[in-house]
C-alpha cells in the first residue's frame, strides 16, 4: 500500500464568481504520485479535532508553497512589502507541523513550507529579501520565466542529509520567493545557502526525515534526478513510519 502524504491546502482561492475554494498545486501531487505516494489534500477546517483525525491517518506531511506568513507568529510587525496572508492556513500548518515534528512523522517543506517549518519550531523570517538584505541576488522569478527556470546556484552543506539525497554539494535551483528563513530554530540545521547567504534548505538531524527547501523541486522532477530523489526520500521514510 502506498504511504499517505497529506498536503495542507491554500484557502484564499476565489473564482470570478467569488466562489471560495481550497486548492493545492497539481505539481506537488504529481511529484508525490511519481515517487510512489498517495497524496491527500487537507482542508483548512476550523475543528482542530477533525484536523488531528485526518493527521492521525497520515504517513507523512508535505508543506507546500504559497503566500506569506503572518509576522505575528514569529514576533515581528508587518512590513510594507508583505504579500497576501492566509491566516487559516497559518493556523492549520502550525498545528500539523508541530504535531508531526513531535511525532517524528516524515515531513518535506517547500518554499513557504520551509518558512512555516522554521516558524512552527521557533525561528523567524526575513519578510522581504530585496529590502532587508542589501545586495541580495534576485530570488523571485515569478514574472517572465517558467517555473522550472534555474535562477541561481546553491551550496549544499557537507555531510547533510540533503547532500546525501542530491549526491552533490552544488546545484542550480528555481527560485520563486521573496521571503526566507532568518533565524533557524535550534532543532534544525542549515543544509544549503545561496551565494548571497540566503538560507535555501534546513533539516532536523535528530528526526527520521524533516527537510525544508526554499526552491520548488516539484517543478524540476522531469529535469533533475536529484529533485525526484527528494520526493522518493520522503516516501521511503513515510513507508517505514508508524502506519507501515
């Protein structure tokens, strides 16, 4: 049986008729399917008990990309360049990320996901790289480029789980963000950085599989075997987790 990987969805998606939807990017689901998992979308329910009932059936958790995180969660005031907020999603992801970390449930966190992982465990964020890091590289290639455009190189830290998965300590990645992790919580360690010092990956060395990446590997699985390996590593860990 395929391991069940939950993906909390986005909740502020509207159509032209103002019909509200929960949504998840198809690329996450396709990448998990390709890696041998059964992905399931987790709605932003109000009932914490119902959310934990869903969580209790999971073999792994994927925190996907999306909008910005409410700065209240990491003790900062909102800056002018902060983008769209989805507070119900913040609430659900904080709950599930903390529970998964406590339970040693395998977890892969992507883009917004690595930021949420850091915040859930006591870290802080840079709210806007261009205004807060003088001389930073361009990290937001949303406009004018395909989502698999390789925006810059990253250096992977030696002897990390990430280096083992990617089988390299240097690679190029796509880049679709304007926020990043600032202060890494003590339970995580930095696993990769961009040339300007921006944190590109973090992992929990004492857990079965807890890894966050700032780029979007789900958009690169057809181009880079290393990115496929990220999802396969999650699925392998989830297969041996509590329900398998």
